[in-house]
C-alpha cells in the first residue's frame, strides 16, 4: 500500500482557498474498476437518500 495516499489513489493538497484533491503521484489515477465501484456505491447512497426524503416514492 502506498504510504502517500494510503491506497485511496487521491492526495489532498492545501491551497490558498481550500483543499485540492488530485491523483496520487506515486500510484496514478484509480483503475476503472475501482472508479466504477465507487460511483455505483455513491449512486446507491443518493438513491437511498432520495427515497428517504420523498417518503418511499421514487421520482
């Protein structure tokens, strides 16, 4: 496991306005299968939150 990013493929840098997140310079960008899995998990969380807010009715 990379000591810089800890296996997340992302590194946060402190900028003038806030934090800037970029791909790890050691590992490079995340592989496609990992990005796809993260996106599916995020989409599921968003759908669950929408269902909770709308009282079970899907929009």
